[in-house]
């Protein structure tokens, strides 16, 4: 297995032209948002949405398709109708349990330098997750497969702007559905040393991810319980339904002290009311309900407030992303998450079918909402295309460029003697220029953000170089990044233990469900 996974890397490194410069990118860093969060809702409006959410939980309830979860709610004092599998929560119970969830925590992967800090002013960006298809400009659109999956993990490892890996950047459909998560976890852990999202479709998939991360770190499950390394997304089947597999995955993660981001899928006009206020009230109720369940399983279990509110095209019913409504929801949801002292997960998305101008402006709109709303985990940040149905290599590069722009934007403006440059202003004569001044010469190499994708040539130089637009240049960038990629080392005994675990679990799973 190790030889099979390392061989492509060896071929790529042999193709790197001698003397060719590396792709310019920002250094590895912990990204923070030092500015006050945008307040799109007034304090009174936040409380009005809170009260509406409590009414939903107290009067309408949430369907939970898990007997074990129903029992936990009942034991905590909730009103449980076992015939309809409906749980109604008193607002006092909600407040009591939410208070035990931590306001911030850290996920530690096998390389501690790549720790993920969730909560407060921290911002983290993940690789796209979940699409059944992949696309690039040379090979076109195709079904997800393990080879492309591995290349996306290599890209996520290579680019410093990507903090962590999502849950299956694309589904490797050529592998058995009941155990392919093992192959993707193994790729995550061997081709990268960053944290990743595990699948929580059932208890087995969740625990496989937890156990494999523990093996890679040389820890026991008990040690991992107090030092989490992975997270998951619990997608609520909006409106107001937790399916059994999601509930079981949530409980397994909470039991083992791993992070859970409870994320309702509230598309206005389809899975939620057509109005933003109504959608936010529903989202808030569903998200808080899931966080309460994590705390019933294990008080203090790390949990995130997840938001995924956007709208549909009312002409066709198709999901839309990067809309003004989606951007507003990203900002407002951050206010709600802070109302409860919870880390905040959000998403920049696009409905564009191509890595084009539409894909860029929709993603940037939603990304601004995520940043202004102080999102702590910006999920699907790089590579999302076609409303989440396709992982795009070119879109990945375009998104990394946008993320790096945001990282530079978030750096505070320095104001000191060196930055004010009064000496230089005194030296340069009226009507002169600063190109040759010593102040410029001492700073020119690092003065401004250096893009990896934007082209600032004049028209004639650009035309002579091939007239490549941003999408065509993105193709060159991802291919060059794969040439530059270096696989992070892993202790041989841990690699052997991971491979043995995968082999054993595949035999145990057989033809049944994990």
C-alpha cells in the first residue's frame, strides 16, 4: 500500500523542471480575524429569532429516528412521543445543556503544527467535501474515484491556506460503498498530516475515523477523548428531522470526545420558510437541538453551531449559493452562534457549473459573509462547484487564491515610523517617484501580496504568453502543485498499524454495513 501511494509522488517530483520557481503562496500560519464581527441583526432581532426557535422546540418538536437518542432526551426531562419519534425540549433544558459545550477547542492531527483552533477569532478553511463528481479542464467531468481523491488530498497538503480536509472530497465510486471510507481515511492520514472530517453516517464510519487518527498519533482512544483530532458534520434533514444514522454518528463522536458540527440544510423556499427570518429560526432550533444531544451524551463534548442557509431558484427549485440572501445568512448565523457561545461553521458556495466568473463572484460573496460573520470553520472553502455536486481542480486553485486574499486582508494595518515613511517622503522631490528610493528597495520583495493566479501583465505581454484566462492558468497551477507536492513522513510502525486496521475492518465489514 505504501509503495502504491508513494509511487505517483516519485514520478511527479522527477517531472519538476530544474530551476523552476515554486508556486507563490502565503506561509503556514494561524489565521485570526482581529476585527469586530458584523452586526446584521440588532440585539432585539437576535432575541426574537431565539424566542421563535424555542417555540419550535417546545411546541413543534424534532423527529429523531434513533431509539437510543430518544431515551437520552427522555432521561434528561424532554417530552418524548415514541410513536412519532418526536422530541420537544423546554427552553430551560436547552440553555442548561448548551452551557456545558465549550466555546473554543483545538483539533490536533498527527502533525501538531497543523492544529485546528476553533472558536474565538480563529478562522480555518477546508477542502470541499462530498461531491460525487470531479472535473478539470483537460479530462472533463467524471465520477469520483480514488486517484482523483488522492490528488485533491495532495493539493490540500501542499497549499498552506487549506487548514484541514473535509469528508471525502469526492466519493471514490469504484470502491464498495460500505468500506470506501477506510481508503479515504488512509489517504488523508498518509498523503497529508492535517486534520480531517470523518463520515458520521452511522456509528461504524465515525469510529473508524477516530481510531485511525488515534493510531496515526500514537494515542489510545482514552487519550484521544481528551485531545480531539477529528470532527464531523451532522446534516439535519430539514425540516426538523434527525435520521437514525446521523444521530448514531453524532453520539459516537460525542462519546469519544471528538468534534461535532451540527448543520441544518435550510434552503429557503424548499426545506425552510421562504423568508430569511423564518429560515434562521428553523436553523437555530435544529442546530441547538443537535448540540444539546452532544451534551447529553458527554457534557463538555466539543460541538459547533453549523449554518447552511441559502435559497432556491423559485423558477426551477434548484439550490442557489453565493446569493445576497446566502451572504446575509452567513453573517446573521454568526451572531446566533455567538449568542450561545459556540464555535461557528459556515460555507462559501456557488451554483455555477463551471470554474468561471459566476463561480468566482458567488463564492466571494458567500466568503465575505463567512468572514464578516466571524466563521471559525469555513467548510467547502476550496473546490466547490455545481452546487456541491462536483469537486473542481481549477475551482480549487481559484478558491485558494481568494482565501489568500482574505488572509492578507485580515492582517491589521501597521502604523509606525517605518510604515509612515516620512524620510522617504522627504527624499523624493515633488513630481518624482519612489521606485528607486531606499525605503522601497528595502521592502519591494515583500511589500504586497503576490498572487499565484492573477495576471498583471499588460495586454501585449499577456497575448504573447498565450492569452490564458484565469481558468486556463488555474490548470497550470494545480498541475505544478502536484509536481511540487512532498508526502509527509510517517513512522513505519504507525503506517503498518493503519494498513492492518484497514484490512481487518474490511474483512469485518464484508458485504454488510459498517
